[in-house]
């Protein structure tokens, strides 16, 4: 089945600059897809630090387990990503396959297997034949380049209808520091820490623990604040690599004032990619930002926002351009968090629809219905109890989601 | 939009017998629907005891609040149910409307308003004009009858595509004791205690606290073990009325050995109705029973079964007749409950598909795909850690759900 490109796809893509210290190649290994690239090899120069967050699923994939084991080392020389097979729930075969792939890559790049990071995405439960990578990785290692970044973004796609790239440049004392990122979605998206696959590379010299701390901080309001369908993947992997090639002093501590500045730029890249994942959510026709304020804590606000963003009834109403704010009330009520019906108020965009436990006196059905026809919607809920706030980003639930997911394996 | 009747609709309906002590009438009040009944009045003889469970939503409807206030009284003389408007999130207007409706009904039946129970179902947030009930209830009170039970079952329907009735008869020392029940669904179904509306009447003489205890016990494995779409209603109400007209000694205590026997019959009725709600889940084409065993506790097993049954990806795969057991693994992994990937096994029907952390050696794609074509499917997961077990009942997620819910208010 051909999946139409998301109506929320970007009209232009950023032309990300080369980053010193990283080169890459893509190839067609024919793992599941035909006539498209499905393997990515990235090679990092010695001295590259690494940080990452992976799924909290208790059924995590073999590649996720491999990354977890290598992250404490804090250094990276290579990354291998394949699409079309998640190598998840593949038991001892999966572990062997991962070890073998890392061996091939380490030999091809001349480093230790423990410096190789791996990610796989696609069908769960299907054994992945590492043999398919053997010759492929050798050849790829001979034709590494530093551009275009569109190639790796394409090679990691599964049901994505557009490639996802984002970049940022910081200036430290006249020296440019670059951050390039790529990501893929587009279903099984309810990140319990990172979502699906995303890889970010910077030339900033930065110690691994500092990079990890910044990543932990900023994943909370980017990848961890999106949901497509409330389903959490077994393969979620977000890795950040810092080659250290920019001509600035290394950041060795969070106390370095540049850490916060670099962190904000990193956050911009993560947020941009996360929103692209939502905008390419399976079957998505609208992007929805759910803002909750007035909750008893930020965590409580997040859980309420998540309940709204995950509600199939809220999402189908939005798909139908129906200003059914009663379903938002329902979702607040089911969230299990402190709420008082009679203190609740709800806005769609700037339009007040409900206040103090009932429909707002100023409610305007025509204006609200007109608002719902937009492609980018804001749903704001004030719980009226405290100062806790959070935003969760999601998309609508349409026939397209059913089409894509009723026949994914075939 | 005309909604096609569920392919899982029953081919015949039970012809429930009259129950001494209860009479009823239905009417067309024109609240939302045209050319169909939308109000039900039930009248109970003096001495009728009552028990009930209602939604735990923090945004519960005005009628739910009314029932909560009256349930401790333990007696009932009347029940008024309307479909088409939930009178939920309607603030002070909703409270006034409920009080006025109870007054009308109390006058029509010659009892106190505190002995009237109320339930409303339909759109949330739309004020309900109690004036519409004034003349209607008076007229209804003049034409009360004891049959057919199909009439009340039809009057409470909203997006239901078939009426839901179930009955049981117990024999105590040669005396027949009857239990009749009706229910309605069919979206916003993820009961956090009772789901949507269900009313059960028995002629068993039974003290209200005993009835309440039996109800609390059996709702757990019936209405509380189903989910259509993970969304919990603001209006969930399950009420049981016991007219006491059967010629047997009253059950005054749970220690009476007849309490357990009566409780089992009550459970049969609740379970039958709950399964009918699932089978009429919006857009449903398949009924799915999710069995989890080997969890660290029954509560843990329930949460894992619920995570599987609520997963959009599991439900769309089932709609597509795709034996995508990898999504079951995903749902176990996201449930947040103790699980060990490498001890997990999964069956579809009797077919073992996954074992010990990978696809089962005996996995047979053709046989499993053939099994998925059935209308009633069993998904069984053994966590392999303990003795906790639970079953959750659900349906698939199809285009029909999107059709119904993209335009519900219009």
C-alpha cells in the first residue's frame, strides 16, 4: 500500500553543513524494503564523546541493550542503523546478531566493538540476519563522506512519509559550533524517555557526563513530550555524539556558562525533530499542542496533558474538525490527577469554550468550528488548582492510521 | 451518518420475563434523536433496595453526583434515564436540571426525590432542559407495564447498534428468583469501575449492603474488565434494584450461603451485558479476550492485559487480521509492570507464537493468519514470573471507529 505524504510535511528541508569529525555512508542491504537505502554507517574521529537515552520498555530490543552497555564508556567511533527490522524480541539470535554487526563495523572502522553504537527499527520478532551487513559495511567504510545529511535521514525511515532533519549553530567567541540531527517516526510513539530513533552530532568538545546531563534535561520537553498513539516502542534510541573538532575550549562541567547555551541549542534541535515526528504521525492531518496549566504540579500537568493527547475520542474529534470540548473534560476526568470540575476552563486557540464547570457564556460555535479547520491547533486547559504546567504535542487520529497499521507486516 | 449494525450483534435476543415489583415506560422526548424513544421511567414498589457503582472520573456528570448522594439511602422507588445528552460539565444548570427531573418523577410516582435515581448519556457539555421531562414523565407514569424489556433496552441507546439485554434465573428451594439487566455502550469505554449505563433488576429480597458488596465483587471481572477505546466516561452508572417480591427469605448477610449463589447469577448477567458492550464497541468487527497469567500479582496481570487491550497498534493489527504478536510484546513492555522479556510466551488461540524471548520454533504463519480471520479471538500471555492472572475483553480498532467519532456531535 502506498502511503500518501503527510499534509504536514515541510515544504523545504534544511541544508545541514558538514561537521568535522563525522563521515557517513548509506546502502541498500535489502533487509525489508526494496529500491531504497536501509543501512546507515557513521564513523566518528577518535575523541568523540557520546550520550544517549533509550526506551524504558521492559521488552527492549537487542540493539537497545547493546547501547545501554556501551553508553557508560562515553566514547564512540561508529554508529550502524538499519530500518525494516527492529531485531526486538529475537532472543539469543538477536544478541548474537548485534554482536556480529558490531564486530563487522569495528573491523571496517578499525576500532573496538564497544565503541560501536547500534539501532534497528521495523518489524518486531523477526530474526535479523547480521550476515546481510558483512560485505555491506566493508564497502560503506570505503566511501564515507561528510554530506549530504539528507542521505542518513532517508536511510532510517520506516513508515515515515518525509525525512526529518534539524540543525543549530551556536557562536562561542566567534567560533561556530554546529549541531545536526536526524530522526524517524512515525507510529508506536509514546516515548517513555526517547522516542524511536534520533541521532544528533555536534563538533562541540564536551565531556560525556555533561552531554548526558544536558540530554536528560532537554529530552523531557522535546521527545518525551510527544505522543502519536500512546504506544511505546521497544527500540526507542536517541544518541548524541560530540566530535570535539570545533576550535573552542571543551565544556568539562555543567558550571561552565556555555553548557546552558549549548544545551538550549541542543534543545532546539531535539524539539524541532520531535515536532517533525508528530507531524508525520501515522495518518496525521493536524498537529495539536495540548497545554495544561493550573495543575498541582508540573508532573500532574504532564499526566493530564498526556491523557488528553492520547485520548482516541479527542483525536478523532480533532480529525473530524469537531470542537468537541466535552471529550477534553472526559480526558481530564480520567487522568486520575487532582482536578475540580467546577474550576476547569478550556480554550481552543484563543477561544474560551468552557469555564467554571460549564460551557462558557461567550462560547461561539461558528468561530470555534472555523478554528478547528486549521492544521495547527492549540488546546489549553487551566485546572485552576495550582501552578503546575506542561505541554504535550500530538496529532489527530484518522483513517490513515488504520490503513497503515492494519497491514504493516504485509 | 447511518452506522451499520455491528457484525458481532446477537442473532436473537432473550425474552426477559416480567419481574414483580417493577414497571416501566419509555417515551420520545426529542432530546437529541428523532423518531425513537429516548427516555425511560422505571417504577419500583416500596421496599426495593438499591446498590450501584459509578464512574471514578473527577469530572462526573450531574446525574452521577445525584446517584452518589442517594445510594447510601439504599432504597429506590424510581429511575429516569435519558439518552442524547449526558448533562455532564453543565455546572449549576446541570445540578438544577437533575433536581427538577427528580422532583417531576417523585411527584409522578408519589415518592421522595431521594428515592429517584437518574442517569443521562450522550453529548457532554450541552445543558439539558429538564422542562422536556415535565409532561412526559406524568404521562409515562399512567402507562407503566412490566414488559417487554426490549423497550427500556432500546430507549437508553446512543451510538449502540443493537440493544443489550441479559437475564438469569436462580432456584432457591423451588422458588424462582429472577435477574434482568440492560446496558448501553458503545464508545468512551474504559470503565474505571462501572461503564456507561447498565440497570439490573431482581425480585430477590436482599439487604442493600449485601447487594452492594456482591456488586462490588462482580463488577471487577465484568464491566471493569472491558475496554473499547481506553476513554473513561463522565457518566458511567451501574445500578441494581431488588424489589424483594420473590417468595423467599431475605438475604440479610454475606454469610447467608445463598449470597454467593445469587452473586454468581448476578455476575453472569453483568458479564453477559459487558461482553455485549464490547461486541458493540464503536466500529468493532472482532471480539478479543486478552488473558494474562504468570504476573507477579492479579493487579499487575490486569494492568498488563489492559495495556495490550488498549493499544491502538494491537487493535489495528487485529482489525487487519495480522498476527503481529510483536505489538503484544511492545504492549507488555510499556505496561510498566514486572516482566522479563526472555520469560515471556504468547499464544493466539491455542497457537504458540512466541516463547522465551523470541518467536516460537513451532510458529506457523499460515495457521496463525487463518486463526486471525475469526470473529472471536483469544490472546494469551504468560509473563513467567508468578501466579497473578487477569482477563480483559476488548474489540478491534477500525475505520468504523473513526467514522463514528469524527462527527459525533453533528
